[in-house]
C-alpha cells in the first residue's frame, strides 16, 4: 500500500526544524517551510514545496500564504518561547487538524498543553528524523539513525502482522530487514534473537535493523 501524501507547515528552521523538514520532504510529502532568517529559508528552498521568509507570529501573512489549506503544522521555533506560544495559538485558531510543537523546557511544555498543542516534543540534537517518522506512522515507537544508510526501528506490530510467524512474514527476504528482538505486548520479557517459528501478535514491539529505503518500504506495506 502506498503511503498517502500529506501536507505540512513547518515554522522555524533551526537544527530541529531543518532536520524534520528534510525528512518529511524526502518521504514524499508536501512541505511549506517558514523562517524569518533568509539564509535558513534558502538552505531548504530546493528541497520543499515552498520556502518563505516570514514571521510565524504574523497572522495576516500566514493567512495570505494560505497555510490553513495544509493538513498539519509543526512549530519548531527555537529559543523564543513567546513566539512559539503565539504561533501555536494562531495556528490553533486557524483550525489545523494537528499541531506539533517543540518545547524548550517544562514550563513551555505546560503552556503548550494548556493552549491545545496536539503533540509536544523535547528534541535532542538532530532528533527531527525520529519525530518525522513518529508523526507519519502511529506504529513507529522509535527511530535511530545508525549511519546515513542504516537505521534501527522500534515498531508496534500491526493487524497485518498478527498471527504470522517470522518465517511467514519473511521480512529479511522481502524488505532486507533483520528482526533483532521482540517484546511481547502482554509480557515484560524481551525475546532476543527470535526464531523463525516465533509468532507475532498485534501490539508486540519489534526491533528491526535495515537500510532506510527498506525500512520505509516495510513501513508503507505492513505498518499502515
């Protein structure tokens, strides 16, 4: 099954915003990127659907740009907590289906929760890739980039995988992905180096390693 194309507004193109913007674009989604810094805007201009130098707290400008036509918004503003809160309020008033906001500290997070942010993240350095994948797939629990080509995924087994053994799923042959471990949904014990006969149930946590391309294919075909 082909992953549905979605449209995102990203406001703030610091390290986190740039990373999440590049990841969403590379996965084939439409992205409008906004920042006050022309240099940061130019840096992603060739990678996104539209890149605009603008103030995310200017409601009039946002409405002129037609941002409300996009599906979801990500507020990735860095140190300016006031600007982050104001931008979130404006986007909430515009009726976005989902607003994801980067929080600087616990106080910031509490305010964002009060004003209705749908997802609040406390990103570590270069965590944008992980967050992008978690936004796109509810089955992705964690995503760690091991190298430019290889990554480790923690995924929640979908209904499509329920009741099937690792041999039947044949993830290595079909997707080039290796199952490193399985944590059953109803048990605390982790199954390290599982056997081909081990059966997967919906909600089990699978730890997978593979190339980014192969993992993305598996995500689209088995985890939706």
